[in-house]
């Protein structure tokens, strides 16, 4: 199994502000799978992504990547995992304002020994003709494409996407989801994505739904998400 999430528990706060966010999450994801994570606001989706991404620690449980436990990784190994094997995109694009599209993507390439070929990637992203522009000369969708490029140029094993279309209109969102699907098919990256956009129903290999700190649904391929599934 490529990625195993084993009995992950996580709480925040103390006393009156104590909240048990993840109450024992178990999930297995195959290499190359496109997995969508659904659930109401506050159900722990971002928390789970951050634990998989090694930027937050679980209280108990473990993440195993190709059989290697994250809890056994020393700091150097964990840094390597985050730098080389993991890409992350967020609702905020977080581009560097004084760098061009191509230069922003190059930032990601510095993290890899074997970055993808720039021109081909720019064309895949639909950014080739915009490569010399600065972020403030781009639409929101083009800025997110640039952020995807920065995450993907190192050809990460895992791409974590936390509501990547949250700031975009429906049509642009659909284009971005399509692009992530193309990336998944072309480069074979394993994708775990939080989204509320119903266009995802044709793309996901696996649909996982969180509620009250537990996985309430986990199903493969038929992946026809009902409108109910996408309610907040
Ligand atoms: P989602 O992404 O599904 O909306 P989150 O994972 O962001 O949910 O948050 C789940 C719960 O955990 C929320 O109640 C949130 O307030 C709480 N939470 C998340 N991160 C922290 C933190 N660093 N400190 C305290 N509470 C947090
Ligand atoms: Mg969130």
C-alpha cells in the first residue's frame, strides 16, 4: 500500500476550548489515486492534510508512506519527504509578487534533483504565453495554475490540495480541477484534495467524507458524488 493513515487522533485546546478534531482516522490510498476529501467546515479536513503533509503532528497514530512510518523519520528524513515527495496547494496562491510566472515555478524546481521540463510544464498548465508576466498581471485562475506549477515541477509523489478553487468562480474552478486531473493522469501523482466543487464527481477515484472526527464514507471509483455529499 502506498499511503496508509493509521488511527490518527488529534485534539486542540484545553478545558472549555478542548476540541477532539480527529477521532481515529484510518485510510489507505494507492499510488496515483485521485482522492477527494469532503466534509463540513470544521470537520478536520485541513488538519488531516497537514498531518499527512508533515506540517502538523498527530497526538497518536501514524502515517506510512510505502511502509515507512512518519513517526520513525528523523528531522532530516522528514525534511526530505516534504521537499522532494510532497506538493501542496492552498486556496491562497502565495506567489512571490516580484517574480514572473516562470520564476515562481522555478522556486519549486530548486527543491528537486530531477525537476520536470519547464517548457512542457508551462504548456500543460496553459501558461506558456504568460510565462513572463508578474502575478498582479494574472487572473485568479492563472495565479492558481502558477501555484500548481510550483508544486508540481518537482514531480511530487503526493499532491495535497486544500480547497484550491475556494477563491475562484465556478467555471474557473472547473478548469483548475480539470488541470489537476490532467496532472494526475500525465505525471501519476497521488492526489488528496479537499473541495466543495461538484465538478469533482467525474474525476475522483476515491471519495472520503469526514464528519465529527470520523470517516463516514469511503468509496472507490463509482465516485458519483451526490449534491448532498457536497453540502457544507
Ligand atoms: P476543515 O478544514 O474541515 O474546515 P480544520 O481542520 O481546519 O477543519 O479544523 C477542525 C477543527 O480544529 C476546527 O474546530 C478548528 O477550529 C480546530 N483547529 C484547527 N487548527 C487548530 C489550531 N492550530 N489550534 C486550535 N484549534 C484548531
Ligand atoms: Mg480547511
